[in-house]
C-alpha cells in the first residue's frame, strides 16, 4: 500500500490534476483537510471508501489512521489544499511514515498564488519589472520565521511577493514593505481564491489596509505585492523576438 499526498488545488474542484482525482477515486481510504478541500473532490471517493476529515485531528491521530489502513493493506489518499509542497505540513507526516517504513508519494497541485495570478489575469514575471517571485509568510500563531526571512529583508529584493497566512498581519506587512516598495506599490488581497465566494481587493500599500478592513477578511487570504500587478510599462520578453533564435527556431537566412 502507499500513502498518496495529493494537492487538491486552491478551491475550484476542476483544478485538481487528473492523477490526483484518479487516486481519490481508487483509494480505499481518503483523509482530507476539511474546510480547505472542496466537498466535490471528496465526493469522488468510492462509495465504500473510508473518508475522514482530519481538520480536528492532531498529527498522532492522523498517523494512527494511516497505520490502521496500512495494516489492512489499503492505499490512502491524503488530500491537502493547494500544492502540498507549500505550507502543506507534509514534511512531518512523511518523516513519521519513513520511521514506520510506510511508502508514500506526492502529487502536486495548483497553488493559491498561481490561481490568484490567473484570476487577476496577471503575469508575475514581466521583463524589465520583476523576474523573481518569493513565496513567504509572516509569524502570527505559527512558528517563527528563520533569521533572514523577515519581510524587511526579503523586501530589499524588490521581487514580487506572495505572502501566505498573513492577512491578520497586514499592518506589519504594509509597514515593513513600504520602505522598499513605496506607498504606491500595487497590492492585491485574494480571499478564498478559486472558491465560489472568491473576492480580490486591489489597491496600494497606502490604502489596502482600509479596504481589507471594510471587507472583513480575517483568514484564507493571500497577499500579493509587486509592480507586476499594475505595471506602467514593461518590455516584451526575448522569447518571441524576431531576432531571437534557438534550436527549434533557427536563425533565418536571406
């Protein structure tokens, strides 16, 4: 048997990968992160599958369920929201599985930052504006950020930032980034991206706090910061330039 860690995507049920959906449909046990995984995805499990919401469970309880399924020889779909490699808490689960000699694999999913960019119809890497995207968070109730990964330090890069799990820290985000990005830097706060009640508030560092407060967002919101969100101008990439040649587009000879 195998534990399949599966990224369910950001909210829309049809954004899961074909591989991930097939695993959910065939596994005898489905463990999923309750409020963050669409019911329509979990509903794809077989009628006789053991389906369990792990939201109220701690790590020991989750691993105990996996051990029980492993002893019975059942494959397990362990379903996480977004992409499990980003704030998915799969590292500690896989460490326990390694200790128990229980095999596992990972199926990637669409992350919230990619879904947010799609919803806004933005490219996050524009020539002459930004070629770097940093995925990060701030510390609220979660573990502290490692040294050198604070917003004040990351902000010096000028890169496009996708700040997870931090809408309750918006005052801190604005204060620490204004110095490097400027008060007029575009910001988007993306609430429940991909879900039917998705809402995206766009503004600038100097007005986004009031807009978000009025909307009442207190959780499940991604903060995007960077000039790519509303660029005054940007260069065409070299990818499709007429004088750019490569192995699949040889130089033209007259």
